[in-house]
């Protein structure tokens, strides 16, 4: 595996929710967005939108989706075969959620750092570059 580029990040849904909810670590998320190349996999937009809709309603979900589209980030709408196969292998071998397997595979394919607040990703330490935000207790 080629070394991750510390100037490129993939944001997990948990990082975006940290930003929106102003949880511990939100300043780091904001800093990463302002100072680095940031990739948002389509699954992150999907999760952020549906979780927000479930928890806070359609209006807030639409506002957050619009805010994500305005961010200066690269949205990853398509998946190549290598990323798909990596995601499927990690989903099977590490019992990751569907979305987390895709997000991690995109991180590897972009040689980026995955910014997250999800302990599930710890299973991939050494396979993908990780930066964990403070976990919720």
C-alpha cells in the first residue's frame, strides 16, 4: 500500500455529523475541510441525509445535503472495479457495514486519510490511513 497523503482526506459520515452537531472534534473537521483536499463518497451524503431525516426531519436533512454540496470537496459519485473489490473484501473479512466498507475502500484508492469517529474502522488499521476524532462515551 502506498503511503497516504496527509493533505488528502476522506470524511466519514461520523465526521460530518460531528461537524453539524458541534461535537467534540468539530474544529478538527472544519480545519481539514478548510486546509486539505477532501473527498466525500456518495455513501456519506446518503447516510448524512437519511440519519438527519430520521433524527431531525426532512427540512434539516435537505439543508444539510445542500450544505454538503456547497463545500469545496470532491464528491465521489462513481466506483471503479478495484475500489468495489476492496470494499467487498473488507465487508466480508472485517464485518464492516456496507457504507463503511465503501468509504474505507475509497480512502485507500485515493491514498488519503480517513477522518472518522467510528470504532468499526479500527479493524482496518494498517490497511488504510486513519485519523480518529474523539469517540463518544
